[in-house]
C-alpha cells in the first residue's frame, strides 16, 4: 500500500471528492462557453494545485508510485507495451502529474522527463521520488509552450495529462512534434470522445445521452463572477485525427481498452456498469513523419 505524504489529508468521501478544491476556488456553478488558452491555463493551474492532495489521497494507491497505468480501466504499460522498448531512449511525459509514469520509464532504463502545469502535483512527484529513490527531472510548464529543444526526444507520452485541458490540441501536437526526433512516437490517452454525450455519472443516470457529440463548447466550472475555476475540452475522434495529421504525426493505432473482468473500482464517471457497455478511454499511438 502506498503511504501518502504527511501533508495529505484523509481520503474524502466519494460524494464530496472535489468539495475542498471547489471551496478554495469559490466554484459556484457550471457553464458551457468559449474559454481561451490563457484563461484555461490559469484555471487549471489553480484547480490542480487546489485538488492535488485530495487527488492523491483518493487515487494514489491505484496509480502507484512508480507504475505506468494508462487509464481508469487499469491498463499497464508493462503489459500493453504501447511505447515499445524505452531502454536507453529519451522520453517526455506531457502532463505528468506526480510522475509515477515518468518514474516507471526511468526504472526501464529511459532518460525520462516529466512536464506538468501544476506545482501542487509536481510537489507530490518530488515527495514520491524521495520515498522511492527514483528521482526524475520534473518541469513546471504549459504543454502548449514546452520549454524544451527541438528534436530532443525519441518518445512522448501522456496518460490523461494535458491534452483534455488545453485550448488548442493543434498547438500542443505541434509542440510535441517539434521536440520529437523524426520517427519518434507520440502516444496519449484521453477520455473517449463518445463519453461527452453522457452525464458525468458512474450510475444508471450515466447511461442516457444528454449532450450532443458534435457540440465542442468547452465545459467550465466558474465562480460567482463567471471566472473559470476548471476547464475541460471536448474533441471528436475526427478532430484528433485531423490535428495529428496537421502536426505531421501519423496515426498507427487507436486503442479502446475494454473493462477488465473483476475490476470493481469506480473512478469518477468510470465504473463497471458503464465500462461493460461502451469505452471510457481512447489511446492514440502515432509517430512523427520522418520528412518533417
């Protein structure tokens, strides 16, 4: 069992999982409205800083301190090998959070670096590095503006990090392509786009479609003044494919993990009930075209 850092509060009940962060940020409601890059970055930086302790108290044991788990379905990179052999390669994790995946990559012989927007999440990463003895370079940065040299990495990856939270996946993918060497891999996991049409509910209420799949208006939580305190973006499968092609990233596979037999964990809107009926995660496996 993972021992949380001393500053981590007790695990909050599922019913008020986000209550502390919402209180700290004075979240008053939900709005579907346009949100630009600067507002989204500020909101999500504040959100993940405010939620970091509760997030790790709730999910830390499942994620592990030096495991690479792609998604709430529990798919492990050690089993899936979507990144291939990373030994003696340069690997960047985009939106690393507290960096358990980055540490796993290091344990496999990679020269791994993690980037995340949130200092609060990286603080947990530093603490976990001290506990495990697996210390990896961690950089606080916006994924739309990676402070890294071009052609620096053989592989870039992201397990639910950064991609759903940036205003422009075109900008993010262009940045990933810039830092990858020709032929390098970009593999990332996001909430399956079809989940957008259903309420964010793991129970029976989450089985009825209520939101148009083609409505790309961002989801924002806002304070009483209408300022965003959390932002998440929806893209269709086609949007991802076109943005990847525009960035010179060739799509090789789209993995939709099935819900494993005997997996009973509920994580937000992921649950056995929903998982047996439709996918919750989409994992895109791409490479940078050599002529770029």
